[in-house]
C-alpha cells in the first residue's frame, strides 16, 4: 500500500471540503491517488468530526450529520466569526440558523416522544397487571370447579348415583 505524507493528505482533504468541494473522481485523476484511498480518507475525516459533505454542489442536500456538525462548529461563534466561517465554507448564516432550528425541533420531538413512550409503557403495565389479576381469578375459579368435580366423582363412587340427577 502506498504511503502519502500528512501534508499531501491534508491538502487533498482540504480540497474535498467547502468551499472548493472537489469531487473524489476529479481529485483521483488530478492527484493520481486512487478513489478508494480518497473515499477512505474522507470517511476518516468525517469520523474525526470534520465536515466533508457527500453532495458537493448543494449544502441543503447534506446529511443531517454534516449539518449538525456545522451547527456544533458554529454554536460558539459571534456574528463576525460566523460570517467569516460562512464565506470560507460557502454557506449562508440563514442556512446554519435553519439547521440549528431543525436540530432543536428534532430534540423537542424526541423529548415528546420519550414522554409519550413513558405514558404508553405505564398504560401497558397497568393493562398487564389487570390481565394478570383476571387470569389469577379465572385460574382459581377453574381450580375450584375441578375440585368440585373430583369430589362429586368420589361421592358417586362411595354412595352411588343419585336418582335425581
């Protein structure tokens, strides 16, 4: 396997990211580095938290993971730093604000779903408890009926059949 210097790897990764967003096939052709290696580098960069979008044309088509990474990266920035970041990455501050709002709404939905799941679990537990109680009552009634039948058979065996029955 061919080894590449850290500087060369970093330079190629930089070209994959905003604002250039160079496609992997083009980079492979220009640099002579295989597509497999470039895709692997991109995968590792993403795992490290770098924003390397798959769709190099339109940031709105990025995955939620990439958008969330941008929101995290920009969360502590003031307006001037955010504007500089947006120019560097080829984004708009409004896009990032919308992505942040989506993240917050998603978290709120998750919280509401969690509350609903807890409520559903409580209801299910109550239903299970009621069903167990009912099953226990029916088991006791069945055992009592079986005991009465056994006693009746023994009584008939000892005293014989009643003419009334």
